[in-house]
């Protein structure tokens, strides 16, 4: 049960970080960042 919840939390964190990085205005990092793993 705890493993399932932790998996959902890490997916939520990954989704939020991806959204934040997409909003960056620095042209040097546009399209270069991808989040592949989150450790909690």
C-alpha cells in the first residue's frame, strides 16, 4: 500500500517539475531538460 502511494507522489512531483522547467525563460535550456526519475 505504501509503495503505491509513494509511486503516485513521485509521479506528481515529476509532473510538477516538468511543468516548472517548461516555464523557464532561459533559451539555453529550452527543450534540453527531461525528468526521468524522482527519489523521495
